[in-house]
C-alpha cells in the first residue's frame, strides 16, 4: 500500500527540523564556546598553508595573466605551447614577486629594526630634547609663554609617564621578534613556513586555475538550481573584478607612495626615513583615513627625534598625499569602487571594529562588492515592479510619470 504524503505538512516538518537543529547548535556553541574556538584554531592552523596559497595565487593571478598574454603575442602563439607559456609565466611572476619581497625585507627590515631600537633605547633623551625645544620656543615668545608654559609643564609630565610606560610594555615584544630578524632574512623566512608552503601551493593553483575553476562551476551547477547558478556566476565575476582590481591597484599605489616618501625624506635628511616610509606605505592601503592614520604617528616620530623638521615633514607629507589623491591614485585605481564616501567611512569603522587593521584594509572592497550587488538587486526589483505598475496604470488610466526609473541613483 502506497502512503500518501501531504506536501504542505512535509515542508513544515522540514523547516521545523532545520530550526530545531540550528537551535541545538546555538546552545552547544553557547555552552562549549571555548572548545569550539580551540577546534576552529586547530583547523585554521592545519589549513594555514592552503589559505596562504589561495591568497598568494589570487594576488599573483593578474601578473601571471599579463605575463602570459605578452608571451602569447611575442613567443608562444600556438595552442600546443600553452603549457610552456603558463609555466614560464608562473616562473617569471614568481621570480619578480619573490625578488621584490626579499629585496624589500633585506633593505627595509635592518633599517626599521635599527630605527625602532634607537627609538626604544633613547626615548627618555628624545622626550627631554623635545621638552627643551618647547621651553626654548616659549622663552623666545613671552606672549605665548605666559598662557601656555604652565599648562605644558603639567601636561608634559603626564605625557612622558604614559609614553615611557608604553615603551616599557612594548620593548619585550619588540626584542622577541628582533631575535628572529637580526640574524638575517633567511632565518626570518624560515620562521614563516606557512607562507613559504603557501607559495608552493599557489604555484599549483595558478598552473591549473582553469581546472579548479571548472571544478567549482561543476559543483555549483550540480548543487544549485539553474537560476541560482546563473546569478552566482554573473555576480561572482563582477564581485571578483571589483575586489581584485582594488586590492592589486591599491597595493601598487601604496608601494609607489612608500618609495616616493623614502626618497623625499632622504633628500631632506629627515631621520627614520625607512620606518616612516613603511608606516606611510602600509597605512595608505586604507582608503580615506589611511593617509591620516600614517601621517599622525610619523609626525610624532619626527617631533621626538628632530623637532625642528616637524613642520617641514608635515608640508612634505601633505604634498605627497595631494599627489596621490589627485594624480597617482586616480591614474592607477580610477573609480573602481564606485562607493559613496559615507559608505567608505562606514565600512572602515564597521570592519575595523570587527577585525582590526586587516578589517580596515579589506573592509572597503568587501563592502563595495556588497553595495554593488545590493544596488543591482534593488534596481532589478524596481524595474520589475515598474513594469507591473505601468501595466496596471495603463489599464486604469493613471499617471505614473513620477515612478522610479532604472537611471535613478541608489
């Protein structure tokens, strides 16, 4: 005898089971959160080289593609040479990338270590020198001294105490990493084995990226409805373009700004040029607030080590930021994000609070992808609803001239 099932109640039962399972998972997480976190950490530690491999392959992919295109045009034009072309492209891109990383570490790390060592060891002298410079300025300007001198002396004691406590707490951490770095670049690279293993994984991923992409498409096609699969492919391609163009473009822009900053600081003989350039270059990756985040601690560093050149440094960094914001940045990045300023600020605050500095770096392009997909979805829904409204309006003789159009900005 065949049992007849009621489709409606079957659906309700399935949803009830899913809700029940989710509730059980939430309860288990609430009572065994520490165990869950430990397991998650072990899993992430185990797959760290693979994660690094995906990240490196993703960042290197544009360079490999460009190199492959150049080789196709000039040397290996036949389809039978595709494997040779791909192998050479990956080899050339790997040599360029590794050479840049090793050169940057070899040149920058020793000088950054030296600057930080001097900063930690000589902090009391720097603070005393700053105090003497400010007092000398007050003595030359009695009209300012009468109102500011007493306040400065009181506040300086608090600032000096806070800075020295900060240095005392930070110095052991710095010395711990200094042991890894001071013996040379090779020992440093040995310490980051996950990165090196990830680099090997990235080579395999880049060599067979079409194969892996095809596997992902087959899996998605098998598991998802046809309509969902089509949307995923279109939106995924769009999201990937926004994210990769921004990350790669911003990295190139920040590298150029860091190098220009170093050259300018050396020309004007401003101390700690490499350390300041490193700070400026790294923070420049953060949209909107990045230049300010880098400029403020750098200016304080110059103020401590060479107070007389602080104003000159501020002028130079402002000129450099204007060059980046108005000439270099638009030339490299264009308007790839297409994200209003308010949402840039929102994404920096939101992702920064959740994930710290990494969230500030990656939050804006991630939110740009979310924003673009949301905008497309809303515009599509408005277009469909407009068609329905127009159809009903024609039947009822209504005026629909004020209805939203696709050209209206989101």
